[in-house]
C-alpha cells in the first residue's frame, strides 16, 4: 500500500473536492456550458466553410438576394406553430446545413420554441444553396393561410 509520500493528503482532498463538484448542479451546469461553447465554436467553423465554399455567382446574384431577403421577412412573420412545423419538415434538405443546425441547436429547441424555430429557419434560408428550385420551395412553403 502506498503511503502519504506517494499520494499526499492535499492531493487526496483536491480529488475528493473535484469528485464532489462533478456530481453537483453547479458542476453539471459548468460541463453543459463548456460543451455548448465547444458546439457553438464548431458550428461557427462549419458555417464559415459553407459560406465561403457556397458563395459563388448564383449565391450573390441580385434577384436571388432579393428573394432570400423576402423569404427571411416571411419567416419572421410565421406563427410559432408554423415555424416549428417548418423546422420539422423544411422545404429544402442539405446535409451540411443540417449538421450546422444541429450544432447550433443541440437540444432541439427549434421544435418547441417559436423564436428559436424562426432563427434556425432564417439561418438555413440565408446560407443554403440559392438555386431557383430551392428558392421556389421556400416561397411555396411560406405561403401559409
């Protein structure tokens, strides 16, 4: 058995304190905040890659820019229920953007909170591919009664 010269009492007390803190609510909150920060940084990095790679001529073309601006305005006008429903079944699917959304909203609040739902939809519409068929799909999906 090792003595105090190998594992001093001071280190043992620090270990006990760390073990206690890890099992407390503040410890859990600290771990969640740290993980959320890492997820947010990863989402930001992924978003930069998408924006830099995707912003070609069709992305910045004036008419398409105007259509996207109107789509974002229309998203702002959605009710909470419609914004949540549209998040559950978005008009355009893109695996890369899906990953970014999941990193931005790891707890899936976009399926229960109208404000988060609208925010995610606006991000998806703003950074998505701006092909005519994608914009047409957004416009059709936003024509709600």
